[in-house]
C-alpha cells in the first residue's frame, strides 16, 4: 500500500514540476489566443484579433502618420487578413498598413478624406478597393506595389493623383473624374494590365511617365507616327522620332513628353494646344526651332532646357500670355 502511494505521489509531483517549468521553456499547456490593442491616433484606437486575423481601427479623427515598419501592428503585418477602418476616421496615416501582404480586404468608410503616403504600399493580397466619395487626397505611393490589386475607383472630388500612387498594380481600367486636375509623375507606372484609361477634359498637368509601361502604352496600335495620345493629350514620343506634327485636337503636351526623343529636329504645335508641360522638350539637342501658337496659356518649367541646337523661338503675335518681343529669341511672360 505504501509503495503504491509513493508511486502516485511521485506522478503528482512530476506533473506539478512540469507545470512549473513549462512557462520558462516556452511550452503552452493550454492553447491561448490573444488580442493586441492600443492607440494609433489622438482619438483613434486599434484592435487586432489573432483568432480571426482582423485588424480594426476605431474612433474619430486622423490616424497617426508612421514611418516604414513602426506601426504598432507591424509584427503582425504578415498575418493580417482583413482591415476594417471604422466610421469616424478621417485620415489613414502614412505607412499605416505598409507591407501587410496577407491582407485580402479593406473597408474604408465614408468620411475618410486622406489616404496617406505609402498607406497600403506592398499590400499584395488586396484585389479590390472601394474608396468612398469623401476621399480628396490620394498621396504618393498610397497603393504602390499592390501587385494583386485589379480594381479601384477614384472618387469625384479628388483633385490630384500623387506620384507613384498606383505604381505596379494590376488594375485593368481606370476612370479619372473631372475633379482631378493633376496627375503626378509615374502615377500609374508599370501597371502592365492597364489598357482602358478615361481622363477628364480639363487636366492642368500630366506628369512624366504617368502611364509608362502600361498595357495602353505598350500597345503599338495606340501610337501614331511615334506619338502616344490619351484622348486629346499628347503623352509621350518614341525614341526614334525626328519630326512631329501633333494632331489638330491636341490640347496639352505632357511633362517630359519628348524626354526620350533626343533625335527630335522639328515640331509643329497646333493652335488647339493650351498647355505645355514641364521639361516637355528637355534634352532635345537636335531641335532647331519652336513656334508657340496663340492658343497656349501655360508653359511649364525647363520646357526647352538643354536644347543646345535651338536657334529660333517664336511666339505667335496674338498670344495673350507669352511673347517673343523684339525678336529676342526667347519666351517672355506678357505683363498682365
């Protein structure tokens, strides 16, 4: 009897000892699922549920702007599958969800005005994003490198699409509303499936390479004698262009439009053109003469920079905004 009692006691003591040392060795005897929560703005909180892999942002006002991988849920960025941003949030912070590769969906409520820099950069699992009508600012790299993103809308009210905003996404078509006035450089660079693009009628500027290496750009059928148009906008010229006569309906020459055309020797700008972008003819070292028609209302910076063979610059005498007075061979802004 004593022997049996000692055996039972030994087993009980062994179990107690094992329980005691288990935490120190990292052994979990009872499965546990924890939640991670805290502040991510003055009046904004977050809650990450490890059981469902759902990250919820709640509260009111703006989220904190972060840098690279310093958001409080960074250690879970490879696990988060769903992001829910609650009503009351007005600004999605810089780098907020940067590198959340596993995220498959995001809910953005009406009331959000700003999508911060790099906010969803490298969220490669996202396939569709619906932006509410309240959004006004889509900042640089906001959705860059979302390589699985096939569909997104631009709300009417957005005035500018910032640089690299949709770089290297998988979107197939995009409608840019009339409210947008500026598309910054490389906004849609390397969107290799983007074939259908609708632009507003009164853009103020289209940045360098905004649509470079898209499906539209790479389709030879969209080029006319080495010139690529999008609606009435002249976007790019090919490397081998030596002379160009822009079609009569052209209203704008985009930034750095001839930047890849060092062989350009002559250009005919039609009387329909109203805007000539920054660096439009920069480094066209064989260009000898340029005539600016009366219709042009805006000429960007460094438009003819480093055109080392340029001999003649003439502004039509009826132009109300610029002139080349007294045959000075330069473009002067006409005094108001």
